[in-house]
C-alpha cells in the first residue's frame, strides 16, 4: 500500500486491543469480544457481547499411522504487539508430527491463523550420527480443524460463494434461491469449498474465512466442510486433509521425516457483531436514483426538472419535501464509469448536483464499483494485470455495456489498481466535497484466477483454480475507511450474498438483496424467506445497518411486498425510484421519525411474547421505548388470510400509524383483515 493505514491509532468505534497473560495462556480483549488461548493450539474461548460462542475449545484433530493423534508439549507465546494487533504463537507435537500456528488478532476482531503441519524431522545430533536415526512412520490419516459452536448460537448460517449466484445471463438454475443463508437445521451436512462460512443467531456469531482450497485434500469435492451434530453444539469441521498429502508423494518416504514440505493453511476467524449497531439505524433517509428504474438523460437535467407526470415540482424539491437526507447517484453520474479522473462534463454535473443538494441540506454519495471502463486512459496500461478472471487465466468475468457507449471490465482489487483507486477517491472527495461513497460489489470476495496479480493457484494435478482473496481487499478498505470516516463521510456497500465481515468492518452501512430479485421480479414469491433474511440481511448480528434492495415488477413483486420482508427484520427498504416508492417510503420515514428510536429496543416476531396472532402467517415485530410501541404487523404469506385476531392490547391506546385511525380492542384483541403480504404500522401506548 502507498500509505500506512490508521497511523493515529485504533479508529472509532473500536478500542485498543489488550492482551493479559495468565498461567494457562492469554486472553485478548477488544470491542465487544474476548479471545482466549489457554493450553490449546487454537482458541479455547471466543465470547461476543459477554456470551461464550464455543461449547469447547477449537481443536486440531488428526490421525497418524492408524491411530488418533495426541498432541503433547502444547505451548503458547506472546509476541510484540500494539494497540491494533496482538500476535500469539502456539506449538505442539505428536509421535510423528509438529503443528505450529501464528495467530494475529486485530482491533475489529479478525483473527488470522496460520497453521503449519510437518513431520518432526531429525535433530542436529541425529544428522551428525551422534544419536539414532530410527525414524517414526509418517503416515498422516487425516488433519481437521473442528469448531464446536454452542447450540443456542448455531441457529443460522451463511456461505459464500454459493450456487445461487446468477450466471452471466442472470440465471440461477434450479437451486433454492435462498440456500446461501438459512436455518442451520441440518446438523449433518456436507459442503463444497466456501471462502466464507458464518454460523450464528440473530444477535451474534462466528465467521470463518479461507481464501483458497490450496493444500486442502478432502475425500471428495462436496466434503470440504461439514456441519456435524455435537453434544450441545454444532461442529463446523474443516477437512483440510483426509489422507496423506499428495505433495509428499514425490518424496522418498524413507527420508520423509525431513524432506516432506510443510503443509500450510491461512484461515481467519471473526466473532460478530464486528462493531456497535447504532441505536437508531434510520436517521439517514437514502434515495438511490437510476438503479434498475433507469433515467433517460443526465442526472443534472433530470433533477432540475419536473420528475412526476402532471406535477411541476422539480426533482431537488421533491426529494427534499419527501424527507430524503442522502441522495445516492448511480453509475451514470460519471461519463467514464468507475474512474477517479473526471471529464469536464462530469465535473460540471457533480458540482451542480452537490451544490443544489447541499442548499437543501441533502448529502450526495456517488457510485463507484468493481470495474474499469474501456474509455479510461489507464485501460491499456495494465488491463491484463487488473482483470478479474474467472476459473482460469483466459476467461474474463461478465463485461457490461454502459452509456455513453463503453464496456466495463470487472477488476480484481488484489491487483495494483487498488492503490490507484483509493488515492483517486481521496483526491476526488477533497476536491468536490461529496458526502461519502457507494461501493457496488467492491467488498465482495470474488473468484479470480489471474496469476498476474497473485490470484489463483495450480493444484497437485496441474489444474489452475481460483482464489477468493480477502486480505488485499481488506487492506484497501482499511485505507478507504480512513479516508472517508476521518472526514465524517460514509462508505455504503452494496453486496450480493457475500457477507464478508473482515472487509465490511470498514464500512458504515449495507444495501442487500439484489440476487434474489432475479427470481422475485420474474416469479414473485409465496412466502417470506425468513431464514434467509434472518441469517444475512438483518444487520444486527453483524453490527452493520442494512437496507433491502427492491426491483419492482408490478403486480408480480412490488415495494409494499418488500416492506414486509424488511421491517419484520428491523430494517427498511431503500427507494430506488423517485416516484411511487419514494412517496410510499416518505410516509414510513415520518412514522419512524415520530417514534423515540434512539431509546427503542427492537423486538422481532420470533421473540415477541407481548403481541400474539391467532394465525401463524401473521408476524409481529416492534420497537419498544418505555411504555410505547411501534408495531409492524404483516402477512408473511402470498395468500390472503382474511380477518385475524391480534391480542396483547389490554388497556392500551391503539392507532393505525399510516391512516391516523384509532383502533379499539375487545378483550385485549383487535381484528384486522390481511390480503397477500399486507401490513399495518400500529402505535400502541
């Protein structure tokens, strides 16, 4: 990187890392979490928000020469560190093998673990013939990492990559479109390789990361990971080796003790939430123009003229009147897509929009993403080195057409373009004074096999395989966070089914839900995918405020339907249409603003003993502040439910917040009719 990150210390909202030594090992504390290594090769305890995540220590299990390994001489050592990071080494040996680890725990909770396995080898006296050279057989039967997560924590999972990602034509095949995130109710399940596996509940959990399958050797391609039922826990098993490493086969077994190469693995863990979830995640009211609902012409002209048919109100005045506090500009604001050097026309457009919005107290956040334009003057300089290449070194990822006419080639931010990108954005934000950056897909770990910048690897069969490199992207985001957060500006990330906490630590908010829109806009849906939304879209379990993306295709799928999916999980849909969706959300924003959200507790439908429906399809979530409630009551089913009784209203004042109509309870119950995906916002005191 061209500049050091966080030179002035640990950034807000985190606190310095602190490590305490005891007779049994080390305890490292940071914001909201504690990691302990006590007489163990890996973590003996990981707690989040004062709750233990592990049922028992994370363990390395192995078999050698036909019997289970017993690790001896387990020891750990604290290295020099600072307020940003603690480094701990551990070591152990068996009859035939040694394991060493290097564990680096950073202030946002990312713990990078380098695991090295090797035969014990000969000592110096043995090599000089002063002691016997009789070697211990070095047949490795298996080598696994097992993470036993408490049953009350292991309720939900999220994995990436997954087969629900659409192909270049937007098709997701026959696979369940919600399979990437769901309930962890299959306790014995095999998984293909994943770079991210998250297991948790609605409040907290544990990320596991691995950038590639290099040196992994499971018995089959569908058994890289397993969810295994344990005693009071679910064990995430990482099957690094299920047999003698093929990398050792080329060596003479007689000299295997010292000739077998070290088998090395870089894995990372991160307890969530990664930072504090804001007391009121709804203060900012974002409108995103030109995403899916496309605008003809330039934004500068669109916003300065009437935007709704039959109404003379111009765009700027409309968004101000309807409560927008932040305007997100999509791709077309910039003549040369995703480029940090602006044309004179783009400069004029940007400065005008910023000036008009700032006059009205509205912030402006422009789009950047994951591509390089064929118009950019750097395109031919390093296009091959920048390129994101799919499974091998010949196939590029999808290339988009954009207007003004150009093609967009996805880049990999593990390449040298990362430094140019950050430096360019820093100069832009200082020159033009916009209020943050919207990053489309930038935070995702994508499959890339481009060896020109260090992605991809050749397996033992000579097949070139992709990697999913997180650490270079994380380093880039640390710099981006320093640039924007230090200036009081935001990073808003758009991701699709790739919740990457190690990178998203360094963002302020998320916009999610795009990939399932491929199906929703074409097919609609019959019932809310609650497990999918709870696992990956609610935001509280990660510590990052989230909004839901909606692509309308009435009458199959619309913004009001999406409100059910989002508000039941304590989040809001973001309008990406200045017309009806913005008008609709303006009313919701007003209701939310009238409630004391700063002091409210979110009570979700799956843990709400206060208000109960006599129909299981009617879900009730709410915000409780003192003796007042803002309830969201919704039909989570695509079929009409007729009239439904809702109880819990004894002695309370009840008002339909959207209409102002008073509601009256009989024997503590109100009766409401529910059409498909119908909802009610109700004030209760």
